[in-house]
């Protein structure tokens, strides 16, 4: 982590809020203009990371260009919005595509950029109305990723005429990552890695999640996760205020479902479905063995409180520091080379019934939340 990022960790209590509206190109231009400095940092983060792994800029451009025809077929408006972001931020489209397809480029290449030094992880939780104090459907997530993302993360509020408005926490330049929409549909995610992920083409995960957040109905949200061709594995936790939630453990070939038990659903970074575990070699447990206890730690806090769970209980569970520093709530973790690689960038807690999202920056030190709502 840079000295600047260390300073931000101790001083930041909220991420920049970017609000956009209008047709796709105009939305993108508004986004790019408002977030130009942060977009540039986001691009620099992944350009440097790939460069350090021996991937030159020309190769990066070749990687990003292969997504263009897929996006033209999948949703040309997303490509148009990315063009607008590039114009507004005065950068090239390949750089914006890099941010949106960074998972596929890092982990989906024939020679993936994947090392034991990059110990990333996320922990997600959903609680159904029957298990909460006030009957509200709740969801939460710790997002663990590269420490430099403290400088590149924003809250994006998208207002649309033909789809629900939504809030998403996302790396600047990206179209979506985690978030909630005005219909009470919420998406969280956990990285998964299997032995069948490499050397494939597919729709970037961030754009799949964008389509989930644009869904008006739960059926649409599930279809958005299930139907596209995917390049890498991923778990998507999709909940709705009407009272459903599911984890879709997706691979390039299959989709496996994990459902709440007694109204509680928790996931970290390994496959939970027995069929998936028998069919695929789980690569995440080799580089992030802490995934095996993080979901259990959250469940241990919440299960005794079934029927009385509140957002404060979810926060308590996500602040858990068992196994420090490789905990549910992770401080900056230094690898064997003395490099600071990953940390819990943000904690997100949602009330789907009230359509609110609370976000805490660097929760291992900061306990202050910023609330976002559609009112």
C-alpha cells in the first residue's frame, strides 16, 4: 500500500459519491468527468499490477479488445456507457475495459495472473425476514481486495428511466460491483476459482452484476446471473426485499444453488454446494485457506440470534477478527515479500426492505458508516 493509501486509511470515512442520469453515453460522460482523477488511479492500479507480472500494455490492449464484440452482442448500451466514461475522463476505451474486465484478465487468461501472494477474499451474508427483529430482509458484505483500492473506490448512484435506480460500490471506471436497486434487489459476491476457469471468453462479472441491479423482478435478476457465458467462477448472492435470497455458485460451465437455512445464508470464497465440490478442484482454498472459517465465524455470531437479528448484529459479525490478520475483517496483510497486498476495503450492510445501503471504509480501523437511500 502506498503512503498515500495509508494516509487515506486513517482519514477517509466515506468514498466519493458519483450521481449520473440520462442516456448511456451521457451517463458515462458525467461519470468520467466527475470521477476523472479516481478513474485514472484505477487504471494505473491494474496497469502496474499487470506490468509487475510481466504483462505489457500492448498485451493488455489485446486482452481488452476481445471483449468488444461480446459486449456489442450482450448489451451495446454498456459499451456506449464505457465509451462515455473514457471520453469524460480523457482516457482510452481499452483502459476502461481493463477496469471492467479486470477479473477475467487477471484470472481468465490462458496464463492467468494468479499468485499465492494475492490472498483476496470476501464474506457475504443474507438474513430473511423471519430471522430478523423487525421482519426486514437484510444483507451484508466485507469486500477484501488490493489495498490500493482505497484510492480508487466510489459509490455510484445511477438514475434511469427504463430500469430501477441503483447504488453500487465499484472501482472507478467500472459499471457495477456490489449494490442495491430501488426494487429492493441486492447483489453481493465472492470470488471463486476452479480448475476449469482458465483460457475462456465470457461476459465480465461486473457487467453481469450491473444487469442484476437493473432487474425489476427477481426472476430477471436470477436470469441475469445464470444465462450469460462466463469466463471465471464466482459466487453471486442475490436477495430481494420480498423475502428470497440465494447464492449462485457459478463456473464457466455450471450454476449451483446454496439456499438459506433457517433464514440465514453465509458465504466466503470456497464452493459450498456438495456437487460443485465433487466436480471441481477448488483453487481458492490453496491461496486463501482462511475462507474455510470466515463463513463459520459469521454464522456463529448470527445463528444464536435467529428471530432477533438486526443490522447491528450483521456489523458485529462482519467486524470479527478471529485469525487476525486473515480474518473476516482484515487489516492490510503483508505477504512473504514484505508487500502489502490485501485488506477489507469496505463493509456494506443493506436493509432491502427499506432500500438502504450503509458503507464503512477500512472497517478494521474505522467504525463510521455512511447511509445511502433512494428518498
